[in-house]
C-alpha cells in the first residue's frame, strides 16, 4: 500500500474515531474525564505502534531515516518537528494578549525557512553527514569546532526540550487529572518508544502522523467558531471583522467606570508593595517574592495600552523601544530557525539535494496552515473572554473557570468586591491557556476540547522527539564516536544513544517540573542560542572558502558567550542593553559571531586545499567533485 493511501486512511480513521467520541458525548453523556483519557490513549497508542513497526538497528536508518524520505512527507515531519508546544499552545495566546506585537513570532519563524531554503538546507544535504557538528568538524578541520557544536546543540536543544515537556505536563494535568509533575513524566512514554526503537526513521513517520493530528485539532475549533458567528467556515477570512468587534468592546471596557476603579485598586496594591520593598531587613527570598508579586499586580494596574494588559491599543503598531524589540525578536527567531540543529538535520533525510530544496517548500506550506490560523484563533479567544466572562457574576462563574483554576495559568479576582467580573479582574499569569481553554470558554462540546488536547500533545511530543535525538546523537555520535572512541562498533554506539535518550528525557522532565518560564519565552531563548552559535559559521562555511578553524572557533565562543551572558543577566540580574528584552538576546551574539569569525579568519592562515575543494563540491555538485563527509584534516595546534 502506498504512503498516500496509508496516511489518507489514517486521517479518515482519526476523524472517524473523533466523531464517534462526539456521538458518545452527545447521546450517552460520556464524562469529560473519559473523553480526555480516550484521546490520550489513542494518541500515545498510535505513536507507540509506529515506533514498534519502524524499529531499526541500521545506522543510516537510525540516524537519517535511510535518506529516502519523500519531500512532501519530510515537509510534514519538519512541520510537526517545528510546530512545538510554543506554536500550538502559546502563539495564539501571545497574539491574544500582545496583538500586533505578537506577530514577531509568526514573521520570524516563517521567514527563517526562506533563509534555510536559500542558504543552508540543500547544501547540508549535499554534504551528506549525520549531524550539524559533523559538518563543523569536517569544514573547520578539527574536533574543536565539532565539540563547540556539540555544546551549543545541547544547550539550545535542551532549553527547547524543557518547553515541550512543560507543555506535555500542562496538557496531561488538565485533561487527565494527573499532577503536573507526574504529567511531565507520563507524556514522555510515547516519545521514548519512538526515538529509542527506531531513531530518525521512527521519529520521521511518527511526526507525519502527529502533524495530521495537530493540524486537524488546531483548525476544527476555530472553523467551528467562525461558522457559528459568521456562517462562514473560513476563520482566516472572518477574523478581520471580529477584530473590529473586539476593538469596539475593548474601548467600551476601557472607558467603563468600574473597570477604571478596578485598575485603580490594583494600582493601590502595587504602591503598597513598593513601600514594603523599601523596608529594611527584607530577606532575599522575601524581596524576590514581593518583586514578582508587584510585577503581576502592575500588569493589572497598568493603563490598557501598555505591555501585556492591552485592551484599547490591541491593533497598534509598536513604536520607539517597542519597535526595536519587535524587530530584534523577529531577527532572532528568523536566524534561529535557520540554525536549529534538529530542523537542519531533517534535510539530511531526503533522497537528493533537489528533494531537500523541495521539502523546505513543503515545510513552509504545512507550517503556514497553522500560522495563518493563529491570529484568527487569538481573535476568537479574545472575543470569547469578552462575551462569556466580562460582566459575569462571581456567584455564577462559567464552569471552565473552576476547571482551569488549578492549572495556575490565570485567576479571576473580585478586586472591588462588587460581585461583577471586570476585565482587570481576569489576571492572566500565562497565555498558554488560550488555545487549550478556548473551546470550553466558547461553550463548544468537550470532544473538541479533547481533540485540542490531542493536538497539543502531538505538537509537544513531535518536537521533543527531534530534540532528544539531537542531544543524544551529539553526545554519542559526535563526541563519543568521532572524538573519544572512533573504533566503537555500531552496536555500542546505538546502545549509548538509546541510554542517553532515556537519561536526557528524565532530566528534562525533572527540570520542567520547576516551571522556569512560559513556554514561548523558553523557546525564544533556544532560538537566540542557536542563532548566535550556528547560523554565522554555517553560512560562512558554505559561502566563504576563507573561513577557517580559528575564526569559526572564536566566533562561536564569542556569539554563544555574549548571548548566554545577556540571557542570564537580563532575566535574573537586571542587565539591559538598549532596552532589549531577554527573548531577543541573540541580536547581539549573531553579528558578533559573524564579525569575529571573519576578522580572525583573515588574520590567520587560510584553510587547506582539501577543505576549499569540499566547499566547492557542496556548492557546485555538478563539477564532478565528490563530497566527503569525513575529510582528513591536519592536527590542531
């Protein structure tokens, strides 16, 4: 049976089972908890089954899926690998709160694929290695660049992985009723079955299946709402009208006396906390708690046009320092997209350079299906809050408020004590609730909520698959095999890889239980680290023959070091350069990496002729020069 028939039947089967669960809810009053368990069991069961069917011990199959994945399916797998919990869970929420400013995520993430298609993807496929550090080691003639690549790959991939596991824990805890910490570990079962048994081969076909689930589950709720409100099942065409409605409601809310009084009450509390912070004898722990509380209170006390508490100027274009941060974040996400190891590795799996280039186009198409829907999702979610929550009596709060309250993503506080919910009473602690809760907020059948849960789980697990492989391969293949023990047998290498997969997954789950930050913020950190570490040396390595080992090593150290310094300093110690936000920390590291690599390369000896020939063969494969992934290089030093 052809792949087309297999995945067509799979899609129809999944939608059919979803319809049956919906009938069970409508006719037999199937409990919500049962629906949640059914969707989770169905999803994990599918992924585990694919992992078992596609298991392998062949090196090419395990590391690069045999290099025979057709472009369209590699595009779907890349789309699934790419559209993580940040895209599925957090993006619409970010747009719902930030409005126009949140478009930096869509512009950056989609624009990065253009850079990938033009500058990197096809050429890395022509090189034909297993990993990105493989390319760095060969192109820059030694293990120093390879080891730095391993360190950077682990740093950005692990940061990204924590965000995915956080998303898994959030979904499992809400829909299955397990504790968040337990949910972080339970959700990894599907990930480990896929990645451990078959490596990239299992991960690839699991990700194709996961893409189908996540895109169906993302589109169904917003299509349903679009048809319900406008009788047109195309939300991308109707949300413009809804934005105008939302803006009119926002203006009315902003001018409402009770809303103003509520914000004034928050302002008074903020002033009180500020006074407490000035008191002598405060312990560091107490000071940290008060500072965090003041930040939260300020968001509710602030005038509507400022920061995350937007109501009135939701559609306004960022200006001044906000525009700088908007552009800086867009730049980091765009360049980071083209530098993420787990995405770049996907283009090693295609049969040819032509297929690699085509698969980039398919990737962008499949990603765009979700991204052009995210603004519509944000608009419908915002409308649901305005319509179904603001103005409600506290004695008759919607059921979804009580159901979602334990997740800790928001609170509804009667600040004035008048028994009526104002917009400022809705305290948003994390925008991650928007996509997951919107079906319930809008009063849709719970089967749609369960479908969204399955989609969010697919998004988080698919990206976690790729990230775990990247981390384990970086250690077992690039560090252990290429540096420590080049004579290691394939069996030993695969055993080490599988052990590392399990250990890395457990560590990531443990770290995720601390909830270090919102999902989309942690993902932005990963993009900045990837951008500052990999993008300059990859681009220069392909497009400039003069780039050499000392230049690349110095550039990677400088770019990664400055980015990491600013990330930690701005996040925890108040460091600020030009008012740049933490999420855009890579805006300093990327140009520094380019500059240092170029200057040091020009000041030192050019690379060997064999490496220059390698660059020619990667760039111009028709010259007849064969690409050798394992070129010989002179000893370092």
